[in-house]
C-alpha cells in the first residue's frame, strides 16, 4: 500500500482502496471514513468523494444513507443466484465456443492464461480476480453474440466482486487450472466435455466461497488498514 500523499488523483486513490479490498485488508461491511482517507492521502474531501464515486460505480463499495461509504457485502443468496444464472448461460456458451473458436482464438486465450498464472503467486489483487473473470468474457467475445457478451460481462463483473471478497488463495489457483482444462477440451472439439468442465468449474467456485466474514475481523482504523 502507498505511503501518505503517494496517490495524486482520484483514480489512484480508488485503485489503492480497491487493492486493499482485494487483499482482504478492508473486509465486507467496513466503513470508509472520509476524514481518515483525507489524512492518508493528504487530499481534500472533494478528491476523496470522487474516488468513492469511482468505487461505487465499480460496485466495490455501497453509499449508505446516514452511514456513508462501506465496502460492499453481497449476500449469500444474491451470490448463489448469480452463479446459478452463470451456469445456465455459460454451459451453453461452452458449446458455442467449441463450435466457433479458431486457432487465433486459442492463441489469444493461452496468452490470457499466462497472465492469470503470472499473478497467482502474488498477493490477492483486483487485477488477478479481473483476469480470472475476463476469461469468461473472452469466450463470449469469440462466440460473437453481442447480447450474450453483455449478459456475461454483467454476471462476471458481479461475481468477480464476490470472489474477490470470499474466495481463498487455493481456489483462485484452481480456477486458473480449470480454465486450462476447459480450453484443452474445447481445442479437442469435445463440446460435451467442455460443457461439463464449465459446469464443474462454476459449481466449484461457488461451493468454495466462504461467506463467514466474521472469521476476518474488519480493521478498526482505516488508515492503519490501508498502510499495512
């Protein structure tokens, strides 16, 4: 995390807070106090509020009346429903991808997998979770159905936040391995196997989520949490 006054723009501040959320330094439900952020970054409330707006648009925080900004806390029911929708849509997507993907598409996705793996040995980060989610958006991109791509992007965006908050280190590695297994089945032209692996992958990610945030107590001092 940066030292005081190291972030010059609202976007920098938003990125730093996002990384703190991804690293579990700011658990779900943590209140983000404007005065603490002003002290940390040595900036005005105007810039802090701009940063919080960016985080709100990315759904990383919620702006709660009379409470201010708090780290988003997707409910278990909402999370289950999102993954149920993804299974319905992405199992069919797996078959479409297998039928339509070309050699260049596989090269592009293999490059993406290398980027995923390069971040797996590092501390949890927003970028790592985004790459794991983007793999699925890229599959939809290859299929070429714009409406489908928009639906997948929305669902993946929401589940990326969920995995950022509730997925373990071990399961992030498993997700990348399962992406590789899926790609091998699709490259072999086995649509049934590819669909089965996609179903298993999404079910595995959901089953591994830990919603017991009480095991990760929130830091009482926001400045200390961000500087750790």
